[in-house]
C-alpha cells in the first residue's frame, strides 16, 4: 500500500458532497471552521452545494467531484459534507480504471451513506478510508472524539473502544466499519470488499427492529458472515418506535438473535454511529477484537498501511 504521511498545518483538504443535498449550510460552515482551526487549507470542490432532488447534484456531477478530489495531487484528504443518500449511485458503472492516479495519497473521511465509498475504495492504494464525522455532524462531537480525529491524522495512537463483550475470545483482522443498511446493499456487487478475515463494525439509524432482522438474515442466508472473524456493534439510534407492539423484539434482542450463534467474538454497545459520539475507525486496517473483555483495539498503533 501507499505510504500515508501524517497531516501537518498548511496541508490542503478537498470538500465534496457525494450524497444528499446540503440542507443546512450553517452546519457545514461550522464543521469547516473546526477543520480550519487546525490550520488546514480547505478547498471547496466546485458543485458541492448544488442540488438535484434530494441529491447534491446529478450523479455525473457528484462523481466528477469525487474523481477530481482523488486525482488532486495537491490535496492530502477528502472531507464529505454530509451523508443522506446517493453515494451508492456513484458506484454504478465505476471501475478501477476510472479512479485517477495521484502522487499524493489521501484520507477519505465520512460515515453513514459514505460507507459505500469507504468500502468500495478501501482497496485503492492511494486512499485511506476513515469512518468518521462528516462536516454537518463534526460540531456535535464531544471534545475527546474531535481530538481523536485530529490526533490520528497527526500520527498519534488510537485509544481502544470499550463495550459489552458477548464472549467468543480474541481475534485479529481487518476492520470494516460502516452503516449496516448501506453495507448490505453492497453485498454481491463488484464494489463489495473482500471480507475474508474481516472484523465488521456496524451502526445504523432510524431502522425498525424487523428491518435490522431482515438485513442480518440476508447476510446469513447468502453466507456473507462465513469469512468474518468478529463483529463490533455500535449505536443503533432512533430504532424502535410506535410501530412496535407489546411483545415485539427490541433492537438488542434482534442483534443477539441474529448474531450470537455465529460463534465468533462480538462486542456490542460501542460508542460510534449516529446521535452520539462517533470516534473515527480507519477502514481496512488490522484491529484486535476481544469478545470476552469487550474491547476493540489496534495492535499496531498508530495504525497505518
């Protein structure tokens, strides 16, 4: 893999909007201010503030933003403005040959709908994908999560995350964090990453227990969990509503029912995802998951290619 140097003051970062249209420009500007306070130069990619229905511009417009940012030899990173929906549409018809070369490897940062790009591009040698806050959510992060982001980009170690262990022992594998819904719709496509010896880290928002059940059952039915070594579970926020009747399964009951019998290490209730702290998780790098102690950690720290 390409060598990723730590970021330093004065480095240039590109902003793109590959998913939903920007509905609250103020939250984007607030996020930009936080990045600028770190003395980075921020470049707004032309068209990032466009709209086309619920999308931030047409597919061709948003794909151009992405490819221009990847091929920018003067940029060290790509910041996604927001999630929403639309990133998966950029992958239709996109091949490795379409990814422009760059002499400057760069970080790609986002989460939620951006999962589609994080997973699809994680195998590119000039991209290090990071599951972390988009511009519209960065200001909502607690100080420790913001510090974690900037410390990692500056080459400092990542602290372990602690949750509730379901047992299963300890494993090491490549981490693939992301939104469960978006990741599910990558399965079986040319853009699904190789999940052999992977540790999955899932979060989601506004999904009823039965819909989470449906997605996890699909993973099981097609055998997608078979090559996976372990699973880390983050926050499943705004899940479970008035649609539930007394006696229905809760989110936690669904997760345990659909995952526990896989007989692999699982750690639940880790602090990442929507509606709360969303500490960064580098994609495709080696992690250690301890299902007995409930810990997700990095055996090589700072983690790097």
